[in-house]
C-alpha cells in the first residue's frame, strides 16, 4: 500500500490543530484590543462653568399640574361601597377592609 505524508498527519494527533493556534491567538488579541478601545458614548461630557450654564439668568419654574380623577361609569359610588361593606362584613373581625364596617 502506498503511504502518503497527508495520511500520516491525519492519524497523528500531535500534528492536528497546531496550525490553528496562531490564528486563535491573533483573534484573542484583537478582541482584547477591541475591549480596551474607548467608545465615544462612554466618555463623560466636559463640565460647564457657572458662567456658561446661564446662572445669571433666572430659570422659570413650571407650575404644578393637578390631575382630576375621573370615575369610570362602572365604578361604584362611595355610598354604594359603604352599603356593600356593611353587608359583607357582618360577623367578621373588625380589621382590614372591614375596619369600621362591622357595626352601625
């Protein structure tokens, strides 16, 4: 049978994989350099002095906004809630949601 050098390298485990270690080292080095490179978004903005921020001009405060609660049409009224709690809390301990609704 004819012996070839290619056949020997395929069966020898020490010769396999030695060609890829240099490429793996280069890949790891490139990845490490990529992690060390500063990104523009990670850098802090330069601080401005008091004169640049406009400290001499007064700043306007926005007025507070009051939000009015709008009840949904299916929501029970306060009187309906009181009647329901008196009805449901009969005989239960005077605690939790039934606090103050066990006796009239």
